[in-house]
């Protein structure tokens, strides 16, 4: 299941984070990072998925 989340995190970072933590703080941080730049959103999403 984590592999699917990581693939989704690469395509749409907030979706991968949402599937991992729901509408928590990490989700909103990822939305902001993705709006600032796609790459920071991907890095954060993969980090959230890998550490939980």
C-alpha cells in the first residue's frame, strides 16, 4: 500500500499525504508546499509516507 501512496505522492503530492494522515496538519503543510513548488510538495509527501 505504501508503494501506491508514493506513486500518488509523485503524481499528486496532497493526495498521497491525505491517504496517509487524512486532513491533518501535514496535509495542509503539503498543500502550501505544493503551491510554492511541485518538487517541495513531492519531497514532503514522500517523507510523510516513509516516516509513518
